[in-house]
């Protein structure tokens, strides 16, 4: 039904050039994916940390000055009484948070969908305080002649989803935050339904229930409403913690085909198929009972955050579906299947 590429991973951290001297790439993962001309373009999430320096704690930061932004390094003496280590995720200095890693989005290009060349410079990176702690997990949709890219932005105000648009993957137009904190895993459909733009999203649950997949509509891609929760975690080991949307759905004769992720027992991530009604995409037609993909290979089981397969990018190529997925929050894997196999997985 689905086959993992035998020479996975297709992109590793060592394939990516650091964006600043003194930075080290520790993750290249969770790519959005799109066909552009005769290429497949991946929008990689690149996570970087600072090279270690004896006697100091160093963290990556972005600085915003005179209308421009740039990466930099903050250094704190280890014995400074104002330094408080925050497990592996960062440091608190005089009550202010700094992260141990910072993410941006980098382009990778391929003619065959397997061998990628990663560009040297960031494509999407923090430009203001709303993106202060990084840009993560891009998804891209081609609709009405333009490429819409949504991505998670992280700041002192938590995380939310921003949008930008491009026609050539060179120049970009930022549209700002479209889903307020705390909301991410946004997947925009590749065409309007009943005259409206459609998206799946995943608001956080801090009270009752568990984080689930939601539906929303928009007249202009900026203002979203008519929210409906359409899929909740089921009582099974694969979804015991939460679920969230994946790549933009693919239109089939049977319905909108979506692949979502579940976070289950022991924080293990897996992927499942979901089929939504063509004309009323908030209605679930079918939902797979068994996972489409689970961590089985060493690069999926061991890494920055082990036991993770996570997709937010898939493309159609030569009659097949190429599913690009993040593995262990560290590298990119490829799994190949086709529409019929996915529809028969329910």
C-alpha cells in the first residue's frame, strides 16, 4: 500500500548550511511540498543551535533593528546567578526566555523528487516580534495562480499561524497572522468549495477535551470563521494524546483525501488517512482504523525527538503520491504510494 524509500532519509541536517557562523543545524524536517514547473520544492523547517563554548551558555536569537532582522547569538556565563537552565529547550535570563534552538524555513529543490539541493539562505525567517522565536512547519497550497504558504510563528505570545503568498518562490508578500494563538497545523484546500476558501486547523485544548482537527471557511484567506470540530482523538494507543492535520488535502472522486497525525502512548507519532465530503468538507466520509505510517526505521525512532513521523507535504508525481515526512524532528523521509492504495486503506 505504501513504501518507504529504501535510501531514506532524503535530507539530513548535514545537508544544510548553517545560516550564521557559530550556528549548527540540528534538524531539517517537516517540509511543506509543492510542484513548481518541472521541480518539486520542499519548504524545510531548519532548526539551529549555537556551537558550544566552554564556560558559556549560548542561544540563537533574532534581532530587529531599523526595519530589518538578522540572526545573532546571545551568550551567558554559566556561573551567572541570573542564568536558569530550562531543561533542554532553553534558558531563562533575568526572567526572560531564550530558546536552545531557532527554526526558519529553507527551500530544497529536486527534479526527481528524491535528490534535493538545499538552498544556502533562509527563505522564511523571523521579521518582527510576532515571529521572535522562529518560523516552523510550512504548508503550501497552489490556488488561483498563486502559492499560499502558511507556517507556525512562535513568540513570547505563544504560537500561531501566519500566511504569505508567492508566485515564484523568490519574492513574497506577507499577510500576517491568520489563526491567533494557540492554533497551528493549518492545511488550506487547493480550490474553493461553494465559493469559499477552506482550511483545516488545530486549536490547542487547555481545558476540556484533547487537541483535535477543526474545519474553517474564509472569503479572502485572511478572515476565517464557521469553525467546526470534525475529528477528535479516538480511544486507541495511536491517538491517546492528540491529533492534528497534515498536508493540504488531495481531491479525489471519492472525496477530499487528507493525511493527519496522531500523538499516542509514549508520545509516539503516526499518520492516518481521512476522507472528507467533496461538497461539505466538514463531514467525515471515512476514517482509517489503522495507521498509514509509523516509526519503524532507526532514523525515525532515534533523533532529536524520537518515535516521530509527521507530514505536512505531499505531491502527485507520475501517477504516484510522494509523501514527505519529518522523522524524529531531525530529517526528511519519503514514502511513495498512490491514490487507489490510499482510498483502499479505509
